[in-house]
């Protein structure tokens, strides 16, 4: 990167801040924030590093443990805006890496890098991860892009430089894989890079022996990951038919293939989680914008490759990127944010195509006008999509549930007492995950680790054994959610009804 890149990166940063501003003023957090607190609070740096050895957990993401440790030192656990800002820094890093991939590795120019990164930033798929405080979901995207870009540059290098670039690519792969399991397909993609570089760039005179030696350390990680981690995950950790699964469910695989391919293109019509469910980002503007962008990209790439065959390599690399990195989300997953890594490939294709269309305009005036209309329109559309995500999206209910729990806890901290038992009424019937990821919400609210939390049904339906347990506890509370999504202490009401053997009450 050179000094001339700074204005483009600066504009990209301002664009991203303007796009995501509502995230920082939305005073809430995702349910898993409590989980991150519970298992990361108070760790020393050495203890955070020990998470690299916890291979028997459902997910192997030790890099995030280090980031939690850093975040706790810098902002503290209740500074939700501070956590979002720290997470946003990693989001920006992913945007910068896409810019770098286009400019430095694909020779696409700075405008193309800016347009690719801005298109990626404005995709509705990206928003849920930005809102989830301390999620750090973009670290694996950043380092996957760096790994692929460095490996591609290694195909054009020889001697020590080739060795150094490949070693750096391998290190980035390890960081990406220890950040999120979606990076498992990196070795497969790098194999595709070697094949395409040999096919479309004959001047490099690549040999299979050299490329196989370069690929060997990447593929060697996969059996290690399988035997050291995957086989040690306890049986039953993954549901056989759920979105996260360890066996094939072809109906879900085919449904994911249908909907996720269109999501990558920013087309959301008729692509709900099930065939009968409406996708909340599906509206005329989004779908028309997605179709128009896809048509523009296809037309510009078709014309460019016909006139200049040297672009065949870049086009094939990014098409294969989208296909290869869709493999895992299609097999297991299915949520809107699971396509963020494969989306990088399409964002690059769009950024290059949009740049060629922009350069074809007849004068500087029309280029400036078109650039202004594009970024302003994209920003307004993205802001509208973000508002939809916050108030109608996958986790919108969780954000409403948590909106006031930190500022107005149901019981003042100094009155909570020692080792309390807290019943959390699931009045909405949504399940335990929404309340601090299965009963950790109030440990996080009060920054304690001694609170026993139990998510229970509506007050009138609490089972007899749980009533007896609650009555026998010397320091028990019953927390309810009112119609304004604020918490209140209903312990007196619950105790009176439970002692009468008739657990009833109104919200």
C-alpha cells in the first residue's frame, strides 16, 4: 500500500461510519455477549492464550478469546458502545483487506478497490455481525483474504520471496481458522488458485511440483484439525437436522443453495429460511438493485474478457472464491450472515465491473456525478436495510429484550444478595438462548459469577418442582418482562402465588 491509497481508505472509513452509525446509538447488545463475559471475565493474558488448547468445545475460536481479553482491558464489560467500536475496527480491517486484494493482488486500481469494499460493506448480510457486540466475526474474513492474496502473489514470485509470501499466507490461514471454522475451505481454494494461475498465466511457468509443495502445509492442517478438534467434540453437540449439523441434510442443503446464491447477489425475494417464510430484506428496491448490479457485472465482465483476455484469471479467481467458500454455509448454516466470506468474491467482481462502467463515461463531470449518485444511493439504501435489521431482523427481538437491562436492572445491585437464584420468565415463549444465551444474562448485568439463572415458562405454568426449588432457596428472585420490554422484579407476586399452590399473575 502506498500514500496514494490513504484518501481512498479514508473515504471508505467515513462511508462505513456513516452507514453503521445507528449501531452505535442503538443501546443494546446480542444475547451471546453475556456468554462472552461469563467465560472471559477476569482472565489473565496467559489464561486467554490457553484457549488454544480447548479443542473439545463445539467451536474452536481461540483468537476471539484474546480479543475479549484486550477488550476487557480497554473498555470494560458494560461499555457496549466501546465493544461495538472495537468490533468495528475488525470490520474495517476486513474492508481494507478487500481493497488491498483488488489493488495489490489483482491490479484492479484504487477506484475498483474502493467500490468492491463499499459494496461489501453495504450488504444487509453484514449488519447482524456488526451489531453483535464482541462478536469479532470479521477477523476470519480479513485473514482469509490476506492468506489468498499473499498466496496468489507467491505464484508470481521465486526463491526466498516465494517462500516468504507462502509462509505468511499459511500464518494468515492459521489465524483465520482459529477465528472461525468457515476458513476450513482455504486450502481447497488455494489449490484452485494454483490451477487457475497455471492455466491463465502461462508466463509464470508454474510447475506442479512447486505448487504441490506450497499447498502441502495448508492441507496438512486439515487432518490435524479433524483429529485434534472435531473428533473430540462430545456427541450430540450438533443437531442432526438443525442449521449446525455434522451429517448431511439434503433438504436443507438444497434450500441453502437456492437462497444463499441469490443472497450473494443482493437478491432476497423468495429466499426465506423456509419456502414459506418471507425474507425480511426482500423488497422491490433491494431486489431491483441486486438484479441491476448482477446484470452490470455480467455485461462488463463479458465485454472486458473478450477485449482483454488477461482479465480471465481475476474473473475466474473470484467466481471460484464465491463457489468454494459457499460450500460450508450450504452444508451447515443458513443464516443471512453466513455468506459474508463467499460474498467477498462477488464484491470484487462487482467493484471491477462498476469501475469499468464508470471509466467509460464520456467526461469527468459525468464520472463525478455518477460516483456521487452511486455512493449516496448505496448509503441511503444500506441505512434503510440496517434499520430493518435492527428492528425487524433475525435478532431484533433480542435487542428489544436487552435494551434497558444494563441501565435499569430489575433489582439494584446492592440489594441482590449472595448467590441468588433468579427465575427468568420466558413470557414470550422464545426459548432460553434469547435470555443471555441460556441463563447468563443477569450474571452479565450485575457483573457476577454466582447467580443461578433458570429460564422458566410463564408464571402460571412454572412446574411444581421448580416452584419448590425457588421457595426453598433463601435468596430467590423472579424477573418478568413487561410490555415495554423492561425488566421488573415480580418475586413477591410469584412467592405469594406459589405458596398458595396456584402460580398465576399478570405481566
